[in-house]
């Protein structure tokens, strides 16, 4: 459901930072297990809405990432506020469960960055050729 196309609207937006955001959104979605998906569905959150949230949360991280890279912020803050804004009727427990999934996704994503040769953050403004690879699209 989450596609690389969700992260650019023009050639100039096919950057490595946007690729990082695509991968983070996909990782958030993958961290939402079957039980949590079932509980979200029961609360009225479809798979499509969940994918939309993952995209929204991921894109919302860009300012913090840029602040950290620039040395103006020492830590990334993952917060429940975007979850509550996107899904205002979710229970606190479901919000907490989603935030846990986001936190796990962040750790998984950044752990992979250490060994990944793409260098999405340090080369954030460079073109990410993966956006043009049809294998990443359904």
C-alpha cells in the first residue's frame, strides 16, 4: 500500500532523504503486527488509513532529521501527537501501541542505516535512483 510514489511529486523530490522517509513509512507499517492491525480495524482504522498514517508520520519526521543533521538538535523525539492528530478517536492504549510500533521502526531503520551504502541522511539532497526502479512498485 505504501509506494515510493507517495514521497515525490516531481523529479526534484526524488532525494535520498525522501527515500529514507519511504523506507521508514514501510518499516512502521511492517511493525504493526496482526493483533494490533485487528484491534485497529475494530476501531475503524482500515489498512489504507494505516498506510496513510505511516506516510504522514514519516514525512513529518523530516524537519527533526534535518535539525539533527545540522547539529541543532541532539535527539530525535518520537511522539504520540501525530498519532492523535491523525486518528483522534483512538484509545490511549491503541495510540501507545502505535507509538511503540513507530519507535521499533525507527530503531530498525536507523540500525540498518549503519550498514547501508546508500547514505540517505548524509547525502540527503542527492537523487535516489531507487525511485526509478520498477521493482519497488507493485
